[in-house]
């Protein structure tokens, strides 16, 4: 059972996925900072100082020790903007990687073809191997 677990845990796909999750978490923090620290202040400036995270619909106000009950739709707007920017950045990153992969595949396909006489000799060799 331990051997099976080692084989599973150290397969290339599992390690690649773990690395992807770690890089994705770090990338998410960078994009969240981009949105919170750069983009949303500009949007706030354009909307007259409106802070989206403060937008809410109060259902029942705070009364004594009872906490306020509200629908925080501003936080939802903030998270939607975060998601759209992260999704767009990941899309652009994947697109860039696919371009590099296509270039590598094109280089591999451009390998010179064997001459006709070499191909014929290889076929003869293979036929002789199967006869013996």
C-alpha cells in the first residue's frame, strides 16, 4: 500500500498539479493586490470616491449588542472584478504558453526527411530481420 501511494504521489502529473496550485495561489495574491491596490482606487476615483466594499443593503441595523444584518453586495462586486481579472490573466498566460508549444512542435516537424534510398534500405533491413 505504501508503494502504491509513493507511485501515485510522485507521478509527474501529481507533482505538476501541486506546483500549479502553489503558483496559482501566489498568482492570485498578486492579482488581488493589483485589483485592490491599483484598479479599484482608480474606479473609486472615477465614481466619485465610492468604495465598493462599503456598499451594502442593511436588512436590520445594529441595535445594542445585536450585530447588523446586511447584504454586502459591494464585496460581491469586488470579488467579481477580482475573478474577471484573474481569469483574463490566466487566459493570456495559457495562450502565451500555447504559442511557445506550437513553435516547439513546428521545430520538431521541420526535421529533414530521410532520403528515399535510406528509407528503402531501412525497409530491406526490417524485412530481413523478420525473416530470421
